[in-house]
C-alpha cells in the first residue's frame, strides 16, 4: 500500500490524522453504537431512518429487480426524484408504475441502458443529462453472475463489463452532475466475495482461464478498488463515494445462471434477507445526514457498521492501474476521468 499518510478520507480501522477526516470510531459514535471487540457487519441496530429526500435526484441501476428495486422504493418513499436505470423498457415501465402506485410519489423516471455496453451507457447518460443538470445520489448495483464465460458486443467478459466497468463508466460520465449537486453521494454495491478476488491484468477478460467465481470475485474486488480510488480523487469536491456489502439477499441473482452459482443462490436464499427489509438498511449511507462527509468506506449489510474489505482492495498501485485500463475500455477522455 502506498501513500497512506496522504489520505484524508476515512479508511476502515485506520486512524489517519488530518483535518476534515472521519474515522470509523467517529462514525460509530455519531451513530451511537459501540463496536465491541469483534465488530461484525452482520450485527448492529437496524433502526430505519426516514430522512426526507425531497428535492434530491437519485439514479439507481438494476432497478428492475432485487436490491435495486427495493432501494428505489426506499428512496421514492422518502420523496426523492428517482431515476430508474433499466435495460428493458417494458420491465422498467412496470416497476416505475408499481413504485409510483405504492409510494404516491409521481417523480419516478426511467432511463434505458444496457450496462454491459459502454456505448449504451454513453447514450443513456446523454439522455439523463438532457433532463437533469444535477444528481445527488448515484447507486451502482446492477450485476449478474454466470456459470459460463460470455462476452459482450464490445468483446469484454460480461461480469467484468456489467459488475465493474459499468460502475466506472457511468460514474465518471455523471461526475459533472454529481459535483453540481454537491453534497452528493455515490454508493457502489459489491459483495463479500471481493475478499477472494485478485485483479489479473494479464487476463482481465478471463480469456486464458475462466471460472465463474474467479470472474465474479475479480469484478467485485474491482468495485472496491474503484470506490477507494474515486474517494481519493473526489476529496474536497463534496461528492462522497462508499461501497456496501449487502450480504445474502433473496433476489433474482443467479436465476438462469446454471451450474454452481444458481444452486448456491437457490440454497442460500433459504437463509437470505428479504430485499425490501434489507434495503431499509442499505439506504442509510445514502440518506443519513451525519454521513454526508464520509467517503472511502465499506459498509456492512446493516448499512451502518464499517466492515473491513480485503487487503488487496487497499492496494493503491493496483487501483491506479485498474483506473487507467478502465478509462481506455470505457472510452473516456483521460483528462475527463474524475
Ligand atoms: N443478492 C445477494 O445475495 C447479493 C450478494 C452480494 C452482492 N450482491 C450484489 O447486489 C447487486 C444487485 O443484485 P441483486 O441480488 O439485486 O440481483 P437481481 O435481482 O438479479 O438484480 C440485478 C439487476 O441488475 C440488472 N442488470 C443485469 N445486467 C444488466 C445490464 N446488462 N444492463 C442493465 N441492467 C442489468 C437486472 O436487470 P434485469 O431485470 O433486466 O435482468 C436487475 O435489475 C449485484 O451487484 C450483486 O452482485 C447481491
């Protein structure tokens, strides 16, 4: 790990002196929790926070199912203008109608993007920017798991493209709107499997060696590396960036994936949390006023406890290299990225 002393944003379990810095303990104090000797992300209070989000524009990817749909509901019921990202218009319209009906909030919009395609993301962002000069909350969380390797129209391995590169591309393209709305928040949904991941720069797309778990873990580790690197780059802008590990949640994830991942999700769902209940916790980092300056953090499934991500996720040299590779893959002008 390099240059740790220069960080001014929060890193879990690290006390880094500096002005404007929030440490893990500070956040816990603000929340009124005691961490105890072995803080576990699966423990902790689950007090719903009902902070109003009126006047805030929130964009949620993967909003047609599972965690994304449930988070969109939680934001909509707090009065936010919620822009749902969907790849399928019919499905997106159905969710929009359902959320409007359930929350009585008419300000729910839809933008179409296939997040496995950088071209589609560029197009969708242009559509969004025509209507919204500001974005207060961005939730990157659309994702998938596949048992077999497939490639996108742009030749990228599908989990890499959707679970990670889409987060990178969408976020960088939306930074002008996020900065214009500051204070603004970005939340990247990752998964505990990041701890098993490594970034294989010689075979990022799994052409030489592929396994579903390796590709999934790499994509989720990339999300965390991206979160920390972006938080460093956004320091002083009023835009924060954090990651969330949702833990096990009963959703559509793994359906149709075949093989072990489908079986794993099927069996796991017997024990997993209900998505709508879980989203009441996941929404916390997006709405809690006391977290407005907290950046570069990894929240556990209760949305409050700061969990510890893998040692690899803190490797700044890897994060910078991944950033450079991703900038090229996302077809972003180098000067534009963050
Ligand atoms: N569920 C868990 O236990 C769990 C655990 C750890 C991490 N996570 C993470 O949580 C996130 C959400 O997953 P979930 O469990 O809510 O799964 P889900 O119910 O399957 O939802 C996935 C969402 O992503 C969308 N999506 C997938 N590929 C897309 C693409 N190319 N373009 C646009 N949208 C696309 C899906 O759209 P369609 O409706 O069109 O398919 C759907 O809305 C993922 O990043 C996942 O890795 C979940």
